[in-house]
């Protein structure tokens, strides 16, 4: 029996690597390098902190706006073709940017080029991400009882890219902006080519007529409301994201002004957090096999709440780094639970729209956290973190309390 099953399982794993994991790896690394690298390019080219911040905002505004229609396109056209075209479009945009920066390395033309590049890559990156997530969810459904393993691998790929992408972009920037953009172009082109191996998602057959702008979000919102388990988990994680978002937004002020460290130490906090998340995802894969979704999710929720409460009162930089790493590792565990749950519950023909609505809801606390940071005096940041941590603990306790008897999380 085992001899008959093992080759089949090995073939299934090899198919996942070729069709899902490799395209996702190339896209995730291109995503991380462009997200963190373009603001670095702006700073290196213009020496302006204001323009650097503007570039960061220009990357995120189109991403948030894309949620209104990207999911609907994925549902109508299929994840594979949208993934391919979005990655290919990003490759062309980056290649054009590299050529223009080679011809006009400084001045107004360089600044305009980078701002346009920020808008273009931001939008296309979000579209490719939604398509890749939809393809990953379809692979999870095909994996059946092993769905959480697929989601854990995908989350591990994203965290590895988040860990390596910013550092790689910074190193390549030493060779010049065109060189960095050229590498991201190659990664985007590789993702586009590998996406051709991605199996057509079930949504590709559901060719529904085009709706009004935002119709995809409405569909996604109704789907979330019709799935109580998903709705409660999204609610708890949204409140949790306010705490983690505030820590990210206020991190530079806390580390530099409160603990007296350098700006490099700020990056070290999030590199350690990404490494801890990778370890947590690996552990969760094993625990989910033995314990199921609810116990693992509940433990991660408790660790996240305790870690955030303790980080608000961390006595020194080292303890702050460790506590933030614990918080983000626990968030990574809950992310595996969320990914697995939505791949099980969301109807395939509505997955893109529901995914868009879910991600948009989960990201909304981040700009709120930025506003809170701007309005809060540096000496009062600890008190706001404590308040956010209390809200996080209440939200996660309520969510997992309601989910305790839900059959969707009992396996």
C-alpha cells in the first residue's frame, strides 16, 4: 500500500513545485525587491526623504485600489493567465525604467520615471499576488487533507522573500539603479514564464459578465458574511493587524529615539521577525497535522496578544526585538490557519473576489496605524501600543471563542 501511495505523493509534490511553488517564489522575490527597492532607488537618486515617502505611498495606493477589480478579473479569466500577464507587464515596466534611468540617471526625468514605476509596479504586483494566491488555494483544495501543508509552504515562500528581498535590493543598488531594476525584471519575466505551467483554476470556467467597478468587492463581502468561520477569523485578525501595523509604523521612532539605536537596528528587528515567522510556519505544519486548526490558531492568538502587551513595556532593545519576533511568529501561525480555512470554505468561482475583500479588510488597519503614529507624541507611543494590544487580545479572544465549536476549525 505504502509503496503504491509514495510515488503518487512524490509526483504530486513535484507537480506543486513546478506549477505553484516556483512561480510563486520568483513572483514573491520580485514583489519584495520592488516594494522595498523602489523607495531606496528614489532616496539614492533624489536624496529626498519626502519623495521617498511619496514613492512608498504611490506603491500602496494603486494596490488598495486594485482590490476593487483584480479579484473579479481573476474569477472571470482564471488565475494562471492573469498571473502570467501581470508578471509580464511588470517585467516590461521595470525594463523600461532601467533603460530610462541608464539614459537619465539624475534630475527631474529620473524622479518622474521612478514615481511612474512605483505606481505601475504597485498595481501589477497586487494583481499578480491575488492571482498567485488563487492558484495556491486551488492547489490546496486539490491536496485535500494536506491543504494546510500547501498553505504553510506558500507562507514560507512569502516570508523568505520578505527576509531576502530588501537585503538583496540594497546590495544590488550598490551596482547602480539600472542593475537592480534589471534583476527584478528577470525575476518578473521568470515568474511570467513559470506561470504558464500553473494549472487552470476552477474559476477560469466561470466566465461571468463584467460588472460595475467594485462589484467584486461586494461579492467578496457577501461571501465573507455567508461564512461565519471566515468572518470571525478575519475580524480577529483585522484587530490584531492594528497592533502589528502600529508597531511597524512606530518602530523607527521607538528603536532610534527610545532605545537609542541606529536605523540599521530597525531593519534588524523585522529581519529577525521574518526569520522567526519562517520557523513558526515550519512548526505549525507539524502541529496542524496532529492537533488541527483551532488549537494551533488559539495558541498563536494567545502568544501574539502576550507578545504585543510585553513589547509595549520592553525595557531594552534586545527584549523589544525578541518580543516583536514572537508576535510576528504567532501572526505567521494564524496566517497559516487563515489561508487553510479560506481555501476550504470559499467557493472556487468566488475565490478571487472574496480574497480581494479579505486582504483589503486585513490591510485597512495599516493606514490607520500610520495616522495614529503621526498624531501620537513619541513619549506616549508605549501607551498606544498597550491600548492596541488590549484591543488585539479582545478581538482574538472573541474570534477564537466563537470558533471553538465551529466544524470548519475542528480538523
